[in-house]
C-alpha cells in the first residue's frame, strides 16, 4: 500500500513551495531549512550568482556531502564486518 502523501508549504531562499511528501511535515521543513541555509551560505560567498545557478550549485554541494557520507558509511561498514569476522575466528 502506498504511503499517504501530505502537502507541506516551505520557503526556500524567499520562494514558497508546496511539497507533496510521505515524510512528516516536520521532516520536510527541516530539509527545506537545510537547503535554504546552504543556498544563503553560497549566495553570501557569490553575490552575483543568479538564483537558478545558485540552486544548481547548492544541489551539487549537497550531492557532494551525500557522496562523502555514503563513502564513509561504506568504509565503516567494511571495518565492522572485518572486526566481526576477526572476532568470530577467535
């Protein structure tokens, strides 16, 4: 059965968006706040950047963060598996 999708209104970089999501409204608002914060940081460092380019640059930096976390997760998982295997051999 599909999860019920709720409509949540959020503001990112001064623009209002209505997002349909299965996640809780609080979760959607937290995500929007994170995107808004990152866009504002990038805009402060690049004041001449247009909104669409700013949005793409923000998406790229968030994707980079995600990739780094995924790689770290994979390394930690391998370390745990290796440690588990080592302890099982004892």
